[in-house]
């Protein structure tokens, strides 16, 4: 890691701080707070934004994939920006439903060392059991 790479603890702290800001602003004035405006409009508003930001992330990734050498820096910056937008709007959704970023970090930690293919198979098996198949 270099000096610009946050440690996992710093990343965890940053997510916790952002969550706290979202919680503070959610009850604010929808005329002056973007967070309050989205919460005021309800889940459809911020869930739609998550979808939009996910699509923009995909498009930025495709642009980066096909970037020339002189475009790489700008395209990487664009992808990072889209990831930040996606994470932010996802955090809004989590906060709305009473879920903290720590819950997501805990789930990622639980999955650490598990094959993605194994994890997907386990979720499918759980779904089948739940549906009575």
C-alpha cells in the first residue's frame, strides 16, 4: 500500500462517517438537502438512482476497457467517480432500510476465502429449501 491507499480501518471509518452524515441529513429540508430530497421521495427515487449509477459505472468500465494510453487516466478517474456515486446511493438505500455499512462489511468478511461459485451455489440451495423444492 502507498500513502494514498486507505487502510481497511480508514475505509471502514469513512463509510461509517458517510452513514452518519446520511442519517443526519435524511430528516433535513428536501429543498436544501439532496439526501433529504431522495428520502422524502421514498425508495423508488433512490433505488432508481442506484440503477442509473450502476449503468453509468458499467459504461465507464467499458470506456476504460477500450481507452487508448492517453485516455487511461481520465477514464480511470471517471470509473472511480461512478463507483463513488454508486456506493453513495447504495448507502442511502441501506440507511433507509436500517442497515449500516458495517453489516455489508461483515457479510464481505464472512464470504472471505469462499469461492464465488461456492457462495452462489449455496445461495441457490438455500432458495430451493426456502421455496420447498
